[in-house]
């Protein structure tokens, strides 16, 4: 019988498999099929760390790509918007110089944007943006000072800017210089010529008068004098240490003298006389309180009001270089019980400004005439500037008892004895200062 075998069998083989031999053969076999000659080495399987790094690189690549695409889209949208806007959205702006006159206020600290909004609110310009664009090209507008300005409504941005920087449109502005009085004064020159110097009351009234659209409703200097002579000092904002001196003044028209400081002031157009005077007096009080007059006067053994009176005489009697010496002469004469005998006080009583005085002038029985009355005048005789105030509070060291102007520059000759003073007077006469 023929054997049907799946595997060939040598003759004599029984077909039985030796299990032990089969196990040994399998154990000795290689794990993988042998590589054919010349084949590249097999690539090892990637580790979990390798796979993570590869994933991160792919993520970053896609992220950068997405950002770039987003930026390109945004840039395109912005460019498209600007092109569209430039063609369709013009900045609103009126044309021409405008019509109705109005007054606007620029306050301290206002920038261009603030000014633009003020103008829009007053109906002056069509849009803040139009004015801001114009102001960016105009250094004078950027340098505007606080105050009140007359402009026109419905004006172009350029017309509004031009109006703001025009000197005549800075209304309600007042610059008070040192050495002036409340009342108008007749100035007499060495050649006998005369001219009227406006006083502070007249200057305040003029500054407060702002005609608009061809009409004006202004108060007069007389209206302002009525307030100056009757209003309670506290209601006007008089500096506190001067209030009693103001109330005690023997002449109502001179009681506020010296309480108004020289400087720049802004009076609201349309003010009443009370409002206008208070604006200046209260601002002056702040200026007085900005000095060391209270402490320095106490150190000198005088009141702040007395220091202000001395400073006012120093202002009228000496040029800046001589002021500390003039203050010392005043102190020395007061300490010695001598009359001050200052020509400036004689002229003050007469509402006059002059270097020389006559015997009749010096005999005038006025409490402000220091040839006639002993001690200090009852009020200041003018508004002293900062140099005069500083000199009164820190007089020069010296024993001078006399001084006299010796030339037309206002320089003075200082002396201790009567004989020295007479020599200075002779020098002044020789120089033509007085006869």
C-alpha cells in the first residue's frame, strides 16, 4: 500500500516526530528572516519621545502658518478700510471766517483736544478732528495761554485757529505793572510835561469791557469805584492780614491800595463790577500768600500790613539795585523816631507822580504825607513788585539815614550825616534832577 505523505520521507523513516529534536531546532532558529545580501539596515521603531517631538514640530509649523495668514487678512482689511474711508469719510469742517462772535475760555492745563472740544461745544468749529488737524500745524495755537478768547461760530478750523492767536482776541486779559496806584495819576516830567497814567481801577474796567457783535454792555470806572469804596473787604477776597488795615483806612478811595499785586489777570467778560474786582483782588491774595511776608515780618518785629506799606514806598523811591538800601533807610528812620519825609508819599496824597515836590506840597496835611505825619502812612501808596517786597523783608545792612536821586536814571546817593546828604543834594541839582 502506498503511503500518502504531506512531507517527504526517506525510506526507512517511520514518520514519527521526535518532539525534543523539534524544540531544539526551533530554539536555534533566528528571530527574523535573514536579510538579503546588500540590503540597508532596518530602521528602529520610533520611541514615544520621538513621536511627541514630531507632533510638537508639526503643531508649531501650523501655528506659525495660521498667524501669518491672519496677519495678511488683517492688513488687507485695514488697507481696504483706509482706502474706503479716504474716499467716502471726509472730516467735517465749516468754510469761511464764521459769523456770530462768542467768548470761549481756555483753562490752565488744557491741551489741543480740550480746546477742540470747547470750540465744538460753543458751535465754533464743525468737528474736533478738523481743529486738531489744523492745530497740529500751528505752534502758536499749541502755545495758547489760559484765558478768554473772542471767536466766531460756524468758522473753519483754520479761521478759528487764526482768531485764537490774534492778540486783540485775547479778551479780559489784564497786566498790572508794579508802582501803579488804584487811581489815575498825573505824571510830571523834569521838563514840566504832564500825562495821565491809568490806575488799576480804570484798567480793570477797560479789561472787563468786551463788545460782541457790535454791541457792548460794560460798566464804568465809576461803577467799579463804588464797589471798591463800599464793599466788605472779605467779600472781595482781600488777603486776611490786610483786612483790618483796609477797614481802618481814612480815605475809602485809598483803602484797597496795595492789596492788588502786579501781574497777569483774566477777568470774565460780562462780569459785574463786584465780580471783576473780586477776580483781581482774590487772585492777588493768593499771590501775597505765596510769599513769606507773614514769617519775615514777624522776624523784623512788624506786621505783614506794615511790611506791605514799606514795600510800597521802596517801590516808588528806588530802582531795583537801590531797593534794599532804601528799605534800610526807612527802618533806620523809624527806629530813630524820625519822620520818613519821602516825596513819594507827598505825591501819593496829591494823586501825582513827580521827582520834585514844593514846600507847599510838603505842607499838605494828609495822613499819607510823611513830611507832615510821623510814622508809616495808613495804607500802602502803590502796588509793590516782588523786588520791593523782597527788599522790605530783607533790607541791606547799613547806617544810612538819607538818600536822594542824583540822576535821571533814578539812582540814589545814600548818606549817614546831614552834611553828606547835602553834598548828595548838590550833586542831584548839578545833574538837573531838580532845581
